[in-house]
C-alpha cells in the first residue's frame, strides 16, 4: 500500500505552516518517514529526512538561512534538493560533501496546501487537476487535523452516505428544500440504495433515496472516490463545495484535510463564519493540529445533548466522524465486521485499492496518475426521474469548470 | 487460567454505576475483553462487546433507549441478549439483522454489585450463595478499585495473615481485648504458624499465634480462599464482616472489590464513617475507580510518618497493600521469590488453582461452581484450647446464617 | 558491552542524595538493573536489588533503620552486603534467613559522588585515581542529569572537538586571548585536524587549529577518553577543570555527570555562580535529575535568539548538547551515518571499545582497571610550535598533581 501511495502527489501541510522565506522549519511525518519541511530564501519548500546525514541530529533544530537548512551540530547545510551545499567542519580541500545525497522529496504548492511526491519517478507526475487547487487563494479554505486511526477508516466514512442519517442527525431540524441538507428525502428514507460505478479516477457513488410523496423521482447524493484517498461530498446548491483527503502519517495515524472552495468567487464572510463555527466538516485544532475535542475528553460528549438535540451528544460533524472512526481502534480488524448493502461503496473502494496494488506489483503504474485531468470533478445532489441513470442525469454538475 | 475464570460468576461493577434505566453506558474491561455495560428501559443490565458488529464503532457512544443500546454510527440496536433488534440503514425487506449475534454476557445483580458470567454453559451456573449477596441493600457496602498488577498478587496478599504484623502495623496502638485487632497475641507473636485445609470451595486457612502468658490456648485468625479469587478476612467480634474479590481486567490489571456487611442489621452511621475514613481496607477512588493515593504519588508516602506513626508511612490499610502489590511489578516473576513457612497459604492456593486448571483441561468442571451453598461462609477470630483443631473449635462462627 | 562496563567503578549518584545515616532510600537504575540505595546507621552506602528476595515488594518503601534496610511487607531486613539480618515473620528457630543472599553491590564515595562496582571480582579493583576524586570536598562540584539516549551518543559528543565551533557558537563574542574559549584560532578555523593516540587508559585526542597570522604554531585542544566512558574537556588557563562521565541506566537512557574542580584551592563564589548560571556544561535539573529544559519543551528553543545571539537558539552548552544527542533517537542507527575526517576520535573510541569487548570475551581483563594511576590526568589547551607533537609539547599540563 505504501508503494502505491508513493505514486501520487499527497497534500500534507498548509502553506501557512511555512509563512515566509527562511522561517522556522517544521516536523512532518508522512508514510512512516520523519521529515522536516522548510521554506528557503527564495520561497521554495524543501522536505528533507529529519536526521542529518552526518551523525543523525534533527534538522528541526536547524538554521534556515541563505537558501538552505543547516544542521546545528556541525553546520552541514542542505538545499531543497537534498544536496549538501556546505560542510564547514571539514577541511576546505575535502570533496566529502559531494558524496552526500540527503533524502529530499519534491514539493508543490497548490490550493494553499503543500503537496509532496515521495515516489520513484523523476520527473514526478503532473499534479491532479482538482478544482480547488486551481482557484485563487481567497476562494479556498483548507483545514488540517491529525486523526489517530488508519487513513482507511476515514476514507470509508467519507464514502458512506448512509451514516449521515444517523451519526449526523440533528433533531427538530426544519425540513428544507428537496435538495437541501435537511431534504425531506434525507429525513424520510434512511436506508439509501447504492449504485457504484468504476471510473478511471476511482469510483462514482450514487446513493439513492425515495422522495416522499413522489413516485416518479429519486433523490441522489453523488460522491466521488479519487485515488488514492480523496473524496468529494455533495453540497446543496449555492453552498461552497467540499473535498477531503486522508494521508497516512503511519499505519495508525493520519493527516486529514477538509477543503471548502467556490469556483466562481471568493469565500464570503458568511462562508468563513460557518466553516469556523466548527459545527460542520471542519474541526477546531490546537497548534499541533490535534482536534480540541478529542479522545481524551470523549469528544465533548454531552449525554443531555444526546437526549434532546442530536444523535450523538457530540458537537460538530467532523468530531462525530472522528469519534466513531477512532473508536474502531488504530487499525480496525475487518475480520470482525458485518457489511450490509449500505456498505457497497466501501467494498468497491477496497477492491479498487487492492486491484491497484496488484497492478503495481505486476508493473502497471496507476493510469490516473498520468491523467491529471480526470480529477476535474465536483460532487452533486440531484433529483432525477426514476428511469434516468444518475451519472447521466447529473453529468453536467459533476464537472469542474475552473 | 482464563478458561477456568470463565466458569465462575464474577463481580465486576457496582450497581450504582448504572443508576437508572436508559442511563449512559459504561466501559468495562474483564478477562481482556472490552465491554460496554448498560441498563435497559426495564432495568436489566446488558454487557456487550464494545465494538459494534457492523463496522466496529464503540457502543460506548451509543444511545441507550427503548430496551436496547443503539450504535450512533448507523443506528444498529442491540438488546441485552446481543440480538440486533433494529437495523434502520438497511432496506425494510432485508433480513440481515437476524444474522447478527453480538457478543453479550449474562449478568445478575446481587449485593449492590453487577456480576457477569462469561463462560460456555447455558443456562449459566447458579450464583454463589455468599452471605453479603443475600442481605438487604442497606446491610452491605461495596468498594471498587482498579489495581495495576496481576489479580494473583492481590489474592496472595489477602491470604497472607503474616504481613499484618508488619505492613499494617501502627505504632503505639493500645493493646485491646484478646480477640480485637490489637490483640495482645497479634502484637506479641509476629511469626504465625499456618494450618491450611483443602475444602470443596477452596482453602480454609488458620494462622495460629501464641497468647502471651497463656500456655493453654492459641489465638487463631481464620481466612477462607474461595474459588476463583474470593477471600474473607476475619473481623473482631461486633464488627461488620469483610469480603474481597480480585477480577482480572487483563494479565496486568485487576478490579478489586472490598465488601463490608452486617448479616443481622443495616450498617450504622459509625460503620460507614469508619469505612469512608479510608483508613481500613476500603480505598478512596476517583471517578475511574483509580485510588487517589496511587503509584504516581508514591501512595502518599510520608517518611516522617514512617518514623513515628506506622510501619510504612502510608495512610490506609488498602493503600499499604496496593503499594507493595503494585511494587512487585505488573506480573511478578515468581522464579525470584523465596517462600518461607509463613507462605503456606499462598503455596496451597497456587496448587489449588493449578489443580483446577488441570481438571478443566481433562474435562472436569469445578465442583464448587454447581454447589453454590458452599459459599455460605464467614471468617472468624477464635481463641481455642491448644488441643482443639481450629476448624472444629470455630465451626459455628464459620457458617453464614443468612 | 554490559559485561565490559561491569569491570569498572561507575559513578551513579551524588553523595548528597543520601544526606545522612538512616535517611530515606532512593531508587537508582544502572546497567538495566533496578536498585535501591540507602545509607545505613554507620554512614555506609548500600546498593541493593530493588525487589525483596521474599516476595518482590519494592525496598524503596523500606524502613532504613539500625544498620539495615527493612522491607515493609514482612519485615525482612538486609545490611549493605545483602545479608538478611532479620526475618521476623518466621519462627525464631528457623534458619531460613541464612540461606538468603540478596543482590548487593559494593560502593565507594569519592569526589562527593557514590560509585558502584557491579562486576564479578572480589575484592573489587581499586578506584581510578581521578584527580577530582582526591581533592577536598569544597574543591569539587558534581552535576548529575538523566539524558534520554544511549550513553554512547553522549561520549561521542564529548570527544568531538569539531562541533564546538557550530553547536556552541555564540555570535558577537569578543575575541579573547589565544588560549581562551574565544580564541582567535577557534573562531577562525572551524575544521580542526585530529590526531588520536592510543594510550593505556583509552585515547589522547588532539584537535589542531591554525593560528591566524602565525604560520609557526598550532592551537591544540587536547581531550582524553578514559575507559569506559569518561572524558576530559580542556579549560582555558586559570579556569576550574572539567570531567564528564556517561553511565548507562539502560540501552536508551543514561546518567550524565559533569564535574568541575580546582586541584589547588576551593571553588570560589564566582566559580559556583558561573556553574549555576546553567550556561556552561552543567545543567539545571528537577528533583528527578531531569533537565528543566528538555525534549518536552524543545529545550527552550527560541528562534529569535537563534537569529541574533547563538547558533541554536537554545541557552546553555549542556542543553545544546542534549538537544542534538537526544534528537538522534534513543539508539542512533549508525548504518545511516556519514563520518568525515573530523570524526576521527569517535571512530577510534568505538574501535577501542570493540577491542576491549573482544579481549574480555577471550578472557583478557582490561589493563587499565588494575592500573588506577593511569587516570591521573588533566586535559589542556596548548599553543605549540608546528613541529612539536602535541603529546610531548603539552606533556606536563596533561598530568594531575593531586
């Protein structure tokens, strides 16, 4: 799985974690590797193995200056490419520094996030053309969190349209328009039927619900799974759009990104107020990106709230998700699960992953990696005549325009 | 050993942890299994495997309502028997829920404690007829604690009459009546001789001390070991009676129960004041049942107190016991021990345990499990003529009356 | 390596940790053994295995009284030699106590430190005749700390004269006299050439720097490595002298001692003020000897300080060392290192260690252990004509006089 992950550009940091040239370096763990990120004097981001090639001191303590990160133990200095550009503790005539090639990964910045490519190919593949990475900075908001479970448990949650009617249920919610979050269809039909389509980029998942009092139409929530761990959850019309990514720190911890963007205009003050109410899919975190409501405080579980206001007694959609996903344990033992028809998307996603691993083992690189235009997608809610396949009926709204 | 433990009813919780129907569920760990306890709408106690059969979310976050515990992830609902009684995320025509049998253990309430049977037999065996489980609620007090060592180290301590003269020694204690705690015999003779008798329920242990200035009598402290891990420590005449149990959470942690009861009348305000002085065998705990004086604060060790007031410098008989038992390490390596004649009861208890394991491996169930009346016992202090065997001389006071 | 370490007297505690006869015992971990130290009624220091030979209770809770440490569980009492001198829970006629030989290690006090010999020889070898262990109490200051990495990473740092020009660099330091810390040679030449000489006690390491504007002389910093893990760092003329030791608690933690002494007179108030400024090689610790500036607070790293005042942004030479040594991980994987010419002393030290292990495996005891006079050494700074070998030119200043 790690080998497969290394085929993709992965978003691992916020650009704002490295706010300026020569700012302090930051520790990052990705795919079980301990790394240090820094922004050099020209603004380029470097991502180096944390421990100096000389004697292993952490480059986190390093001096970020004059286009390189310098180890404080003996002054060895690396550029963003991992070249050792200065070795002042050796005699000037020494050529030792030319023999040092420190682990360094290629980075890109897009959508106010820092992406890394940790794979074997040089040059690396193109960046996936996700819409939120192509809009101006003010159009996009990225929220980062650390979650203490395998990334897969998070991806499974994102693909699971059926839990919305339970885990995220708010009581006494006013019934809204048919395409709204509080759609009469969502409230009336809590056992959606899934249609999962294989695509070049991953899966297209349609969760179908009956429309109360209307035998001619279906209500569809349409979600994409994009390799390796990206998903898009549909927003009601008029709302900013949603994207999520789960990147393994290691087998038992993950970096979670939730992204809100508007293709056509900047996020408004109202949008930002909603995002930072921390009631929706974005979560309030501390300076280490650990959610403020976390395992240690039972995610703020309030049993009185659970009796009167919502299904869980936990505030915030993201915190509700984290609570159940972390409660499955660091790596859930799937021999114990009992999957039903509502888990169709999850089953398909695992098959897709396993197939991609098998392909790679047999020497076939993932197709979508070299076809970044496949990622130009949006998810959607659609109300369609019963006889119309959802991927056809919603075709236009599933395409990105930027 | 785990297989043997599963033959017995085990007390694991206070009834007061589940104070009312539909109250919040509680996490419990017993015999290395993570469980969730809840009291349903009819007042029955359920003890379920913690992780939902569907996708493993913790039922601790569950909704306890309408005669069942409901997982907040997708609304699956279980009754106290582990039946899946509702599965609202699947289509109504689905029969999937009939195929789900979630791990659920049988429970009973007795003596203000909740007992569990985790064994293979259905129906389960009868409950042991311990006197404290048969008196009215006001006659009994149960104190629960978590102790961070193997249950066996605790059982060994309970059976070890000889440590009382050291670990629990208070200086300058007034010499009391001959049968009192501060009996002249206890103070004068600190090397008791042990007589250990095998019984159908376990062991009957007599620790004999000389009576100062009286060559015709012996002072006897009589303690029972009842399978699998129950003990009774003698109280002086007039005092409430004492019982202890040690139940493994796992190999390195245990639930300890200490019980005080009066067969004939409610515990008095004076009794309760003594118990909750936390100076005797009961211990003050936090909301997670961890003792307030614990390993992290050296059990409140006060070296000045140790010089002037008692043997250890630690307040509280139970804390003194916990300090030495935990200090042996999570599982004491018994190849390092050097047992003397005062360890006779401990040696016999281990033999009894090993024999019971051997019997079970050869298909013989423990006899006492199907003979609950064997548990109708009390321990006693007795002063007997030297020629009278202790089990005969004290016969009457060793029998429960309720 | 453990077997080799056991051939040497090791300094593990401050005498002041056991300030008076019959004072409270103290837990100590050395060479992966859990021990309890106590000072008996006559002032002798005992170092016993922590867990009582009887049933394993910790002797840390013991009563230190009347020439022995008594376990509080059953009153067994041990003298400093590990003899069981009282066993009050066994009948007086029992001879059981004569059969108990509890693990006890020989101790000495010298230089206000407590030393232990954990090896196989009886009598133990003589104490190494280090100068600081032979001066009066007021002439010597010993600072103890716990460091969370293998002792070897600390020894490597002490021998590494080259890192001084980087890790410990203070900006804007006034250039001092030629033999001062801020010697023009130290500031101008940051790539010292090493000469490493094998000696009977270990290694004599000369780090040579050019003297600015003087082609006839070299500036030498001369450091000894003394088996098994002792080092001496040169001080400028007039300063008190420096010694360090690293003693393994286990494979991943060490006790570090830094020693300051004056051979000829007591340390002055100014000396002590400098030491306890915690800006030099001594470090401020809490009551458990953990440095106050430690991994959990990033050693007090101040990025603004790093830009303007010193190379690391960390206050204190010792804290700077600890930061890099701990950041290498508990045991640095040396397959990843890239050693250069400035690592000559480190390479030689490892060879010396490996040779000593090989010798021991073949039955040859370390020569220096039985030749304590070899340790009568001082380190030095010297400015010598280029043609003079440093060990000859500095011969006199490398000898202790006390």
